[in-house]
C-alpha cells in the first residue's frame, strides 16, 4: 500500500452513508425500495456513480501499464452488494441451494477461452464444428474413436449434450445424468428471489450497455454525474480534472509505426511502447496516459499527427473522462460476474434471456442493441458480450431459438457492419452464426419461418451487385481492392451451416422458404454464368494476365453451398420440379446465348446435324458455367421421381425451354477451348 491509502481514509470519513463500507446499508436501502415496489436502475446507479469512480478510476500519477485497484473493496462494495441483495441472505449458501435445486445439466456449453483444446469426433460429430471440451471428451466414448484435436479461437462452446450435434453418443458420463433426472422446466426459484434477480440483471445489463456502446467524448453521462452541490462530490473532487488518452486498435497501422509514435509522443521506453501496443492489439484499446484534460488533448493531437503522415488516416484516439473509464471497467467486470451467476442455474439463464430480449421502448432490447452496435465496440467489450450471450442464451433450446430469431432479423445489418469493419471475423458478433445455424431443427425452423436463406443470399448479392458489369456479370478488377468482397464470403459459410442437414419432412412453409432462397442463389449463379470471358489472343503477347483469382475463389467457396442446395432439391418432387423450371428460366434469360440463331447443317459420314455456329478460337469463351452445372445436378435426381426431359411437369407454356443443343452449347465451347 502506498499513500493512496491515506486519502481513502479521509474520503470515507466524509461519506457518512457508507462509512463502514460494509455494503449492508445500501443493500438495506435497495431492499426497502424493492418491498415498496419502487426500486429501479436509478437506485443502483446512485450507488455506482459514487463508488465506481472512487474505486476504479485510474490514478493520474501512475503509469497506465500498472493500474491497480483495491480489489477487496471493489469486490465488497460493487459485487457483494449485488449478490446480497439478490439472495437476501448469505450469497454462498443461497447460490449453492439454487444450483442444487436446478435440473442437473444435460448440456455442457462450456465457453472456450482462446487456445483451449477442443475435440471433434470424426465418426460421430455432425460436422467439424461439433466439439467437446477436455472434461467431456475424457468422460465420453469418443476418446476411443477417431478424433481430431484442435484449439479454440475463443467464442465457441462445448457441444456435449446437444443431440443435434452428434450422430450418436451425444452425452458424456456426466451430462447423461441430466437427461435422467429432468423435472418440469420453468422457474424453480422462490418468486421474490426471482424478482430481485430480474431487477438486478436488467439494471446491470442496461448500465453495461449504456457505458460500453455510447461515445461520451470527454464528458460524463448525466445520470452518472454527481452534482457539484452534492457534498459527496468530495469523494473524487481531488481529481476532477482527470482524463485518459485512449488508443484504439486498427488493422491499418503497423505495430512498428504505432510503437514509434508512442515512443516519440509519450517519451516512453521502447519496451513500454511495445507493451502498450500489445495491450491495444489484445484488448482492442488501451489508455496510454492519465493526466489533465489539456495534456491528454495535446497528446491526442500529437498521436494523430504522427500516424496520419504520408497521407494515411490517423489512428483512432480519444480523450475519455477517467470517471467514464472507471465505469467502463466496472461494466466489463459486471458482464463477467453475470456470466458466473448464470452458471449456477437454468432459472437464472431463463431470466437473463427474458431480460435481454425485453424491449423497453423507445430502446431496443439488449440483444438487438448489441447485435447492431457490435462493430463500434472495442475487441474486449465485444467478446464480453458474446461470451455472455453464449452462456446465457444458447444453453436452453427455447432461449437459443429466440436468440436465433433476433440474430437472423438483424443478420443483414450485422454482416454489412462486419464487411466494412477491419477486425477479424472471430471478433464479430456475426461469428455466433455457427452456434445457431448448425442446429438442424433450428435451421429448418429459420428457413420456414424467418426466411433466413433469402436474408443471407440477398445480403451477399447486395455486395455482388457492386461488382457487376454492363452485361450483368461479375467482374473483378486487378487494381480495385476486393477486401470487402472477401469478407462478404463469410456469408457463404453460414449458408453451409444452415443447409448442413436436409429435412426428413417438408412442410409448405419450408418449401416456400427454401425456394425463395433458391431463386436468389440462381440470380447469383446467373451473375457468374459466363463471367471472365476470354478470347484467344493472336499476334501479340498479353501484357497483363487478367484477374482470375477472385472469380475462382468465389467458386471454391460456393461449391459446397451448391452441392447442398442440390442435395435438398433431390429429396422432394415438388421442390425438384420448381427448381428445375427456375433454372431453365435463368438459362433462357442468359444473353450470352443467341437463341435466335438457327443451326447450320453439317454432314459427317452418313449423319447430318444442325449445329450452332461458334468459333472458339476467335470468339470469347468462359469456363464459369454454374447454371449449366446446376441444371445438370438437378437432372440426376429426375429419375428418382419418374421425371425426364420431356415430362409435362417440367414443361410449362409460360417458360421458354432450351433445346438439348442449346443447353449443351456453352459447355461444349468450354470443352473445345480446353
Ligand atoms: Zn463440455
Ligand atoms: Zn459433457
Ligand atoms: Zn465418437
């Protein structure tokens, strides 16, 4: 302990309400208000607005690399108080009781930390995303199967107990017990405990949401400001001019560039600068200086100047009030605390899920708000929310379904933000798609009821239309950056998850949702049919090879999606017929084929046949023929349902139909060229 201990003591003497610093006073106050039915988030904030800056504000004197707080006191005043309030008794005892009352868990759901080992059984897992944690793996039969060990990028969770993730043996020895002793779902908490927990969760979430998603500049939010006339102001008036210069991570400036900038502007050692930059990279932001406002502003200006040389855009720097920094530190810790609490009981998780989805007009629900604002948050803040949603909403099927619904509704917005952001996919809330879209029953539900295929494909197509040329074909130019388009291709992975398992039974809604998506897939394929045409060059050497990589990569990413679509089409006659007709329609509409052209009669031996005239050696040819291939893929299934090329089902007067010669023409051209 150093001199700060002395100041703390003084402060406490000026705080009659909390003088002994046992949180019991504030807890009693909350309890009384709760009983009177008047307790609200404001009451929690009244407590936090005094104590959070007092306990968690960075000290202006200390280096930003070794902040330390009075952790015992933080625990007591800021966390124990909440637990005591929820429990109305000894938290340890009550929480233990609550978790004993709970249904023994039949799913694991352990959220992986960065680098934690994961195990995928190659024999029993539905796909490569189905994994077990070490504990479950060691207690499962899969340890005797062919398995693959991996390491997590953080953000995933153990699938033990998820019957949809495994072909057989979905439970380890521990989680199987949960399936045997299952009683009625629903809250088993005493009503008053549940109500206190609900109020606390709601206040904690709204507060964390406010602090982590709002940009306050150097200001303090009104409801967390302590009015000057308030005597309690004394608590931290000794450093009311206390600010932090905060640096944000971007993928644009190199480590070296930022390190040099810091050495020069902070006048710190190379070693310290490296530590700052490492922190910024890991957490997504870091305070590099605590001082008075004008000093912090000067520093900000200097860092911006250094990093914007050579016409670069400057790195993001902000001057943040140390009071807000303190509240943000607390907000993040609250999310971790809440995650711990949710581990105690299914009832807590159900409460959490209800609170998170609750819309308090004009505000969005917490889930919606975070989904939309994700890309504005720094890395660590994002990951805190993602982990909380995984542990709170993805364990129970109904909560998972509700989350999946909201996620799907916001999918377009989430991915548009992700595409324009520069963080890796694993830091985007969009990466949670793997948690929900890989569950077959959920995927089928979302296709039937939420039009998820259409949402995903139209989001992807919106990115494609920027790349269309006059002929409505995709065209990638060598000198234009394709980073956005590359990022958009993550959507294709999500489509794969959704289509992973074809349905056993088709409902009218499922058919409708599937066909809606399929029509958009065919639009996409029509943009690719005939793209990157090449004409044989004679007489001069090609100076530049045309850009072919992007188109090729798109094909590679799309191929599994196409295969799955075809597989689905092959399981239902109605779908197959409609898909076949729709594909034919797209092929007829393709302008690269001159439908008016009559065949020229050619004779070989005793045969004479009408041929379409095309000179591959002088006219353009493309190797990209996904529509032709798709039709061929459908054709294979026709036989199964007693259909053939001339079946009345497949011919309708309304649509044109290509002759076999016309169908085969583009394919022949490519064959001849090769
Ligand atoms: Zn597990
Ligand atoms: Zn398990
Ligand atoms: Zn296995």
